[in-house]
C-alpha cells in the first residue's frame, strides 16, 4: 500500500494516507478537519545510501572555513550554542535549511483552478 500526502485547502495542513491499490487515491479526506477539498502532494523522499556520502569528512573540512567567513553563517559560528563543535554547528545549519525548505513546500499547495 502506498503512502500519500494530501494538502488541505480548507485548513492548509498536510495529512498522510495509506491507500490500497484497489481504492481510488482521489477519495481522501483531511485528517484535521475532515474536508474532502484536498490535493495529492509530491512527498519528500527519505532513503539510506550504502555508498560513500557525497559530502564526506574531507569535503566538510574544506567547507568549514568558508562557512565561518560567509556573512550569513559567520555569526552562528561565532555566537552559536556554547560547547557545540563546529561539525555539530554545520549539522544544525543543515537542519535549519531543511526545515525552511519543508515549510516552503507546505505553504505552496497548488492553487485551486
């Protein structure tokens, strides 16, 4: 059974549904407000890779000095959480950027025609 995400036009929240292959995927309702005014969304992908990561330690070691100097991130490295390593700060920056992307996707539900 595939897992689909639906965005609700009524409450603007996202619901997940397991849909049997024999059921039409367009008969979904919102989990939050029970509205049938929903649209199927493109889901985020999450998977494990069994090969060397694209951004390995060597790359991160080279990127770290640039991130410390870059105007948008220098303050975070200078004043970030006390006791946090630079590697942990790089990871936290990545999480923040990912969260911003997630919120942007959720705000951009397709407009009704």
